[in-house]
C-alpha cells in the first residue's frame, strides 16, 4: 500500500482497490460476527453483493474529496437507502454496518502502523455520511418496502426464454419503460432487476420477459422452475426510458430488451396523438423474434409506429423445433442490429436502447454518430 497520510479518503480508496476482494470478505465476516442475524438478510452467494458493495464504498470515498457540492452523492446514497428497504434493515443494522466498515479499514492499515488521527477522523465522517444519508432516504419513502404478485401464466416460447404473467396484490405504480427489483421464491434473498413489459393498470397485471443466461441463478430458475401460483416480491422501481413530448422516438431493442419498449408502446397506443416511433428489434434468427405476433397488429393499427426486425442469421438453429412465424408480417433484414442503424438519421430523435451490455455501448455510440445528441440517448444498465 502507498502512504495513506497524504490524501485522506482518496488515498484510502486507492489503497483498498488492489485488495478489494479480501477486504470485502473480511468486512462481511466481521459484520456477521458482530450480529449473526444479519446473515439471513443476504443471499447465499455473496460474491456479487460484495463486488457491488465495494464499488459503492469506493465511489463514496472518491467523491467526497473531489467536490464541495455533494448533492449528487447525497441523492445517490438516499436512493440506495430507499432500495435497501427491501432487506428490512433497522437503525441498529446501519450502526453495525458503519462500525464494521471503520473497523475493517483500520484493521487493513494495522500492519502499516494504523491510520493517523486525521485520516481516522475523515474515515469516520465519511462512513457517518454514508449510513446517515441511506438511513434518511429509507425513512423518507412512504411507499411499501415490498410488494407481491402471484404468477398466473408462465410461457416458454423457445428454449431459454420465459414470458411470465402475474397479478399483483395491489397495482404497482410505475412508468412505462421502467424496471423493478425482483425476488422469486426459488432463489430467496437474491434480487434482480427485471423490466416490466406492459404499462401499469388497475387490475395489477404484470408481464416480464426473462432469458436464461449461463451462471444466472435467478434467470435460470425463472425459466426452469416458475409455475402458476408462485409469489414474486418486488422492491424499488427504477428506469429512465421514456419518450420526450412530440419528438420522434427510435427504439433499439436486443432480445428481451423488447420488454420495456413494449410497455411504452402499449401505453402510447391508448392515446390519439403520438410522436413517430421506429422500433428496431433484434434477435439471432427469425424464429427467436418471440413477440412478433403482438407487434404486428400493434404496428398495423397505429400509423405512428414502424417496426423493423433484424436478425444475425437468415435461418433458425436446428434446435428450434417450433420456430415462431409472426415475424413474417413485419419487415425483416439481416445483419447486426447496430449495423442496421447506419441508414438512420437520428438528428432530433429521442433514442431508447435496451438489451445486452455490449449492445448498450455499441448502439449508444452509433446513435450519436447518426446525429442524436448524447443527452437524448437513454439506456438502463440492467
């Protein structure tokens, strides 16, 4: 480690990064030793949680010295506190976590002679800000910490893809295009963000499109094990995808990135006047365009909507025993979804992008190349 006395929190953050994995393992071991009951609030596998936790801690330690105005950081921490309500944390839990962080940082520096008095004071102030603002954010949210819904239908259009429909005990309040933190009964204490595929309604009807990914505990369990009668739990709702007034909208959806776009389109379809919308939806092959049967009539009955399908391959793989046929009613082109954007003039457009992380990066860059203002290119990091 470097000399920790020169730059306070910035140096602490720099010193902890190379040992982040060991640091977070020891930190949570310390936390659970201080209060064994806290272990039941966390998932069985802690690796992903530890990684996210360290990124938050690093962000706090790095941001505090960088600016006099901490409004952005405070809002970030307040939202984090609202998000953490789903775990059922108490005032005492926040105090225990704060004490564990301070003790673990000090233990990490112990072989080097420990933190000096100034850095120790700065560390305590930073941790007090972290836990205090999170606690305040949790208290400021009047909505329920958790909501529940019961599965009424689980469809599997092709291997690895589930379309799950539920009815909530009480209608969820959200904006079309948003996503919600979700826990399924097969994987308790493991929360995953899932995009809502239909707009809010008084009946509490919900739909999710979930693709099973290798190593994905939740997505694999949704595909393999979800059955009618299962009760799902929901935490906070997030998301930035939405149209902007009368400006034209271009939607880029890869795979199940179609879900939030469908939610927006269904909400727009109840209005008489809408901006022009061009949805470009991509899949690996034509038969994997799983929701074309609903998109085709939507486009046919709404003159403001244009749908272009794009597939990497011209033919379906051999294992697709019953390929979908709905795609035949909509324009279809072949190649990559990003390359298909070459023909677009996106000047003045609001561009909404959803899909795998690689698509988000590549399509965002391509949208700017095609004339969209960077501030008008929106995607959510699911």
